[in-house]
């Protein structure tokens, strides 16, 4: 199967106060590198915002230990809505974001210092890998997981985003979609659990798809591998987590993958009936970064963003950027060059 995805670039998180969230996630998860902080109109997303153009602020931060970042997203002329229902594991949508840790006990100890968080005990997944759950002050759920792929390992015990737990209604429809978009993903386990300590009825079927770190793509060594855990409530049919709400409202609004060849991916997805719903075409700017972004929906309407990066800033003061538009090779960029992104700090 052809490979177009090189890692998770970021997960979109709708919040009411982007500045507050920026500092919170810096403290909790080491998201201390600032890629952009952009204010603009969300002109291309009107089909997901009630056919209205809203103003927004978007902040992309990353942890340079490795993994994807957070795109912290705030309406600036609309009050974002929280979910109508209490969280239910297996409800369609992004249930949790997976954060990688190289020392799971140190990560648990670090997060336990914040009294407003809800932490579970450290447990094992069906593969015997250590993990624990944490819910932040915005009611967003994260799963901190033991990982072994790292761009670097500084004093901080965690990295960035390595995957997501996604609620779905029909596993037989969801698996082909995610295998198609990931390419070369291995099915790690397919189990049904009946005692999860969550609100659900009749058990949860869980399928973990794992894509190892890509050997191609400019930022693949930084972004690392991908874990997509699909969760289906076996005997229940729940509403989508964003029912009656807009993209940009509170919670996990999208999962974004880094793409090498958008035209080829679009053609490949369309051949299997997965149509792009948004396409920025040639290029789109986010402050000093630029690229092409597209959206496709999974079988339950969960939004998957796809970004082919054209340019990112290294040192804006001297006009130093990484420009990928005319790059002929798909090989990873040198580590020293990617590491320079870490010079742009959250302040």
C-alpha cells in the first residue's frame, strides 16, 4: 500500500481561552515550541461552522522530544460551546489523545502535581504496554503511553502526540478508512472488553492500528509513529461528540496528519469513495508558515485534517525558514535542521 502520511502533525483543540491553554499545555505536556500564533477568518470551514465565517485564533505548539503538536483553536467572535452530553467512551469522535512518554512513572508523578487534573493509576494495554489516563481542566481526555521512538530526550519525561482514541459506530467501516489513510498500518489487537470503568453498555470493541515511524517525509523523525485506537460501543448507538456543535467548539476538533504528496493521496482516497470536503488548493498561510490543507471525514463524520507543509520558520528575525516547495527528495531533513525549530519558544 502506498505511503503518503509521515506522522501526526497536530491535534486541534477547541478552547475558550487560547492564551490560557497555551501555557497550560506547556506546563502539562512540555508543548514549549511555538510554530505559529495566527489570527484570521476561517473562510474555508463554513460547512462546519453553520455556513458562517468566524474569526479565530490558532496557536500551534510542539514538544521537541518528538510527536505531533497541539493546534489550540479559539473563536474570537463567538462563544464556543461545550459538549451537550457527559463523555461516553465509544461515542463517535476523538475520545482521547495519546501522549508519548519515555518514563511513564515520571510522567504520572509530574501530572499528579496538578490538583485539578483527574489521573488514573498506571495500567497495561492488551499488548502489555504501560499507560494511564488524565483529564484536564477543560474535560479533555489524554492517554499517556509508554513509547520508544524519540527525536531527542531532554530532562522532560514526555513527548507530543503519538495517536488518538477514536469512537466509531461500525468497526468494519472504520478499519478500512484508517488503514487506507495511514498506509502500512499493522493491526496490533482486536479485543472486546466488558469492564472498563466507563459509562457504556454491553462492552467495548477496541482495535489498535499502529504505523511505525516513516522512513520518508521531511519531519518524520520528529513526528514518529502513529497509534490509532478505534473504540466501538458494542450494544449502543451514541451521538457524535460534536452533535449540534461547530468545528472549533470545545474539545478535540480534528486529528491532523502530515502529508508528502497531497494530489496522490487525494486521488487514492477518492478511488475508494473517501472524498475531500475541504481543499485549500495551492497554498494557505498561517502567520509565517504555509502549506496546503485538506479535510476528509471518517465514516462517522470525525474530521481528519491533512497538511502538506510548504514553509515553516526557524529564525524569523533573520528571515530563516525551512522551504519545502521545491524539495525533490522525500528523505527526512537533517536532525540539526529540524531541531532548530525548538528555538521558537512559547513566551
